[in-house]
C-alpha cells in the first residue's frame, strides 16, 4: 500500500509538471517548456523575447501558460515530420494565446497545435484585442480538446483543409466580442466528437467546400445569436442520429455567417448600363464584404462612392461590415486615340474619342503635291470611318489624274504650226504640213 501511495504521488507530480509546461532543465540550467514558437523551444532564458524581435513572450501566470503575440509574423516551424510542420506547438499542456496588434502565421501545415492525452491538457484559449491570421495548409487551429476564442480579438484562417479541428470529446467555443473568419477551407469548423458554441456577441463566418460547421453532439447559439447567412439556415441533422450542421434546404451549407446583427450592403451603378455589381447582400456584422464591379462593353470601372464621396478605387472592394452601406460603382466610357494622317504619315489631327462615338475630321482638306505624271484630289479616308471600338489611324486617300502638257510645233521662224494637250507618257504627232 505504501508503494502505491508513493507511485500515486509521483504520477500527480508528473501531471502537474506537464500542465505547467515544464520538462527537465537544459544543460545550461534553463527551464524548458513544452512549447515551440516558430521552431524555437521556449525556455526560461528566452521566454521574455522568444524570437528576439520584441514581439513574442511567454509567462506562467497563476498556473496558466500564456503566450503573448504583439504584431508578429511567424514563419518558422516545429517539424514533427517532413509533411507536418507547426508554427506554434504546445505538447501535453494547456495554452492561452493573447493577441495584441496584427499577427500572422505562415509557412506551416498547421498554425497552432495543442496536444494532450486527456482533457486536462491539449486545450487552447485565444483572447485579447488583436488579430491572428493563419495561412496553414492542413489545419489552421488544432487543439486535442477544447478551443475557446474570446475577448475582442479576430481570428482569420484561410486556405487550410480544416479551419478549426478538434478530434476528441470537447467543445469549440466562440465567445465575447470575438470574430472568427474562416475562408477557402475544405472543412470550416469541425468538433468531431463534441460541440460548437457561439455566444455573447461573437461572430462566426465559416466557409468549407465540404461543410461550414460540423459538431457530433450539437451546435449551440447564445441569446439573440442567429444565422444570418444563408437566409433561412438552421441547425439540423442530415440523417437520424448523425452529426449536426448548419443546413439549408436539407443540405449542409458551404458558407455560414452567424452573429447577433445583420447589415445590408447595397450597391448600384452609374451610369445605368455602364456595368454590373456582385456581392451586394445582407452580411453579419463584422463579416468581410466583397463587392466586384464588371464594366459593360465599352466602359471602364472608375471607383466606388457613397453619398457622393469617393471611398475606394479597388476592384474587388473588400471591407469589414460595421453598418448598413449603400455604395455606387461608377463607370465611364472608354476612350481611344483616333488619328488622321496624310498619305505620308504626317499627323493632321489626333484626339480621344469615346467608345461608340463616330470620329470626324475637322481640319483643312488634305492635299498631296502633284508629280510630273499625276495631279491629286482628296478622295476620303482609309479605313472607312466607323464608331470607335479601339485606337485607330485613318489615312487620307487621293484620286489621281494623269497630267497633260501643251505640245507645240513651230516653224523655223517661230510661227506656231500646231498646239495640243498631250497626256503624260503619250508621244505627240504633227498632223499638218509645215
């Protein structure tokens, strides 16, 4: 019995040691934590400035392992294998990431992974007032158990197979005034054996080519939280006893926008017929709206205005929705340079002409000097003048007339015997008798 008590105490100590993220001391006496950031293991020596950029630090506060990110871009990775590399890796501990400023994770197959043998470790919390953008290829955020995103932070995940993925009996919770924006993923949020909860004043926008949100036990929306997109979307199962999804018309949706407040983004065009706009619709507040303007034939996009004031020349135009918007896409006719030149290429007139308008020449009538053989008179322009669709050069053309010369035959004393007009190149002949 005594030996069992000793063994039990040892196990408790080991578990506590892991929860604090501590392993045995390194050769130099520094304490090593079970945390790697950008491929660098966190120790007591580097914890105050993990990446030597003044933007990443680690501390254990009241038993909580806290990683502070303050406007950093992390491209280094901890490499588990050639095909699995993590920007932030926490092993058998719980981890809290506190965000300040704009932070970015790049170059990993996984952005943040937090592992654990049971739900006493492997839990992840993200909070703060900053943002985190994760560009991992396989999993954006991958806790072994629970994930909580709260505070006033924003988490953006794009291009991963899984946006947020939890493989065990656990919950993925989005709370506070946090915003989670998952785009261009195969699976948006997956609680494989757990729940997904959106509560308080949180916002979730999830895109997945397979599904936007999946939870085996259930999806819970807090008070006044609603599904804004798709309109009429609901929480449901596709088969009896199956997983829970955001569904519409009996199918799992590919994009779900969930939050308390919806905003209407309207967009018109000016002039009428100048083009079309896509992306105008109802958005959940704090979602990213994307408006695209497509000019009609002969027009070009100029800018976006609102209440008569220019707001952007971007096309597409992306902005975070915070209120109702009423924008106008402005177009103008394309103009093309139209030149009129003489036969020798000398420019006579050049001007910009709007698409569809017919150009006209308003200068003096073009001329071409006579040669020994011909005189010339202006005939028109080549090619034929037509409404403008592209830059064009019109060249003056001329009718030619064979010149005639007066040929005289005179006697020895200068007396004129015969006079006639003879065309250039013809041989004159005398038909009288001298």
